[in-house]
C-alpha cells in the first residue's frame, strides 16, 4: 500500500485544500465558508467538513444560541497542513496564465 | 470565478500529484509509471498524463523503435510544480499516523 496515496485521498482534494486555506485567519461558520468558496455545493461542503473533522484537521463547535451557531476552526495539525499546502496554492495562482496558454496551444494542434 | 479553484482542478488531484512526483528524477515510460503508482488504473493514468501534457506540465515523446517507446518528462513548469507540491507530499507522509489515529477516535465516538 502506497502510504502517500492514502493521505492524498484526504489532502489531494481541491475542496479540502480550499476549506483549509479559508480557515487560515480563524474560525468561520458554514455559511461564511459556503460564500467564500466559489462553486462548492451545500452537500460537498458538508461532506468535506465532516471528513476534515474526522481526520483531525479541523474542529466543529456548536454554540447553543438561537439560531444555533456552528463554526469550524483548524486544529494544530490543520495549521501545519495549511502551511504545507500554501506553496501549491501559490503556484496555482502564479501559473494559471501559463496553463491556460498551454491548453489553448494543445487544443489548437487538434 | 475563483482562479485558485480553476488551477486546483489540475493540481489538486491525487493522481496528478503522484505522477509529477514520480517524474522528479527524469523521464519514465507509461509502464514504469503504472508500476510505480500503486492502485492507478490504465485508464486513469492515460487521462492524467493527457491532462498534464495539455496543461504544459509534462511532455510526451514517442520514439519510433520496435516496440514503440513512449516516455513522459516534466517541463520546466512541471518541475516548479513538483517543488511546490513537495511540502504537501511530505506533510502527508509525516501525518498519516496522526490522521489514522484521529479517524479511529472519531469513529469510536459513533
């Protein structure tokens, strides 16, 4: 069994990386995460948050106020994941133009 | 449109990250990649390699010998991706025990 692959099932996931990135400045509520992550569905966000909680990457805190207030926050392990993922996210932003150009060239070759 | 997400469609993918990692020491043939990446199907490797070629991350070289020899090699952009992804891959290996422990604890809470 390839051990890297086992963990990449968790962290080699676009939505998981985006959730972890959004929580870098502190806890957020479900609705705040939903709004911040363009294109994520209610169901995908629910599943992603539950998996990350199960993996010890974030904690879920329920406050018994009306309406109930549920927030998500990185654990210490989650913060180290955020740091490890940062170069890949930066690379992604820097290289989007190159990648789009490469795709256009590839597609025009037919 | 969230630009990070557009690129994470490419690189926030377990198989793509594993292929890029495997090519760090130089070109490999399809069968070598297939053998090195535990659990990847023929079809998934084919699709992953084609997408990475399209995105300018790797090049595909066909040598007209018998049998034909097809190899894959990182481009300069691909090499920067490999470097950017390395911390996440290292994190994954280091944290697999923590994550497995967190999962067991979560699941035992029922």
